[in-house]
C-alpha cells in the first residue's frame, strides 16, 4: 500500500482580486462555485480579451 498526498485534489483557480473587487456576480471573490461543486473563475470579472479560446462575446 502506498501513502501520500491525493493527486486527484485540484486547487481552485487563482483570480485577480483587483478585478473582482466590485463584482456583483462573485461578490469580490473572483471565483464562483458550479453546480458540480467545482470552483471556476468568475466569467463576469475575470475574463480577459484573448482568453476566450477563439469564441466571440457580444454585448447586446
């Protein structure tokens, strides 16, 4: 039997708190919790231009 740290544990993403300061979506945390219980960066305040993987975002 082997002992040690569980390698399946994933650290939450590291948000830029200066961007999250006044965000109403994440309340200043910079991350949100998904329905599956995972932490992900807030799409409202943490998205940066060029970080969308080639998809376009439009404000209507």
